[in-house]
């Protein structure tokens, strides 16, 4: 038996042990077998959320409404509405804070369902970065994984050319005005990056106040980017 086969047998053995001692339970109905069963998956509305990035009123293509002054992102699109107690919220929470790897497969299905209906025309995909300290604590960047899924499906390059220049408090624990101040000038472009005239898809897992994506987009607009489209799995 070669090394590859030994590794494959080992992976299967671990999977069997997980299924025996830690059986997957549906995040929707609690039934055993899958983290999201087929019936609960059917209840997900992946038709898209297209709202003004500032006031959250529904707009065409997720652009700015006539009452709001345009800021750094040109428009924002999300796949579904976010509520912590509902299925999409539970999926993202399990993925972000527990990193249940099987959840990635569910996200892939959700994203594919959306992208099959929504046309994306950009040059580069950029994930919202984590500070290196937060990355060490968590072990992964959920936005980077989501960006990779989108990039593979659209055959568009994913580039980690943006970095978080300083450590910030967790946005989820702050009020709106605190979030804006918390992220002010927290992002910078890496050295020798040229993006002038490009169209960018900027990816984060959840859009709430929009302060994170706005701060990232500000960096790109100052660098001469033509268009920044915000993209999230869910929007609060």
C-alpha cells in the first residue's frame, strides 16, 4: 500500500469516527446526518439582496439610492438576508467561529445557486483581510475561503493584495459609530500593487453597517480602481 492510499484510509477512518461520536445535526431542524438537510436547504432564499450600501433601501443592482451620497463602494450584493437565529446565520456562525469544514460544501452550494442567476463582471476578487493576530487566533480567514469559492466558479483570479495594517476590536461587539472609528485607516495595499482602472469584487462574509467594506474600498479608490463591488453571503 503506497503513502497516498494510507493517507486516504486514514482520512476515511477519521470520518467514520466523527460520524460515530460526533454525528452531524442539521442546523435547521436538528435531524442527524447532515449539517443542513435537503429539506432545510430548500427553504434558503438565495435570490439575492440588492440594497443601497448606506441606507439599506432596495435598489437596482445594489447601487446607491437617490437620497444617499455615493461613497467608496459602487454597489453591494448579497445572497441572502442575515438573521443570527435563522439558518443562514447559523451556517455562517458555525463556519466562522467553529470552522466546521463540511459547512464549506454547503456554502459552495449556496454561492453556486446564486451565481447561476447573477452575472458578475470584474477583473479581480479581493477578500477582506484579517489582522495577522486574529488570523493566528482563528487559523483561517473565512472571507478568503469564500473568495476562493467564488473565484473558482467564475474563473476570476483571487488576489490577497490588501492587508489590515493594525489590530482592531471585533466589529460585532461595537455600535455603528464605534465600528466606523474602529476601522478608520486600518487597511493598506501591499507594496508594488497596481490596480488602476480595474474592476474589483470585494468579499466579506456578512454585511451589516458596511463599515469594513467601505474602508477597504476607500484604499482601492485612492489607488485608482474604476469600480468596487461589495459581495457578501449575507446582509443584515
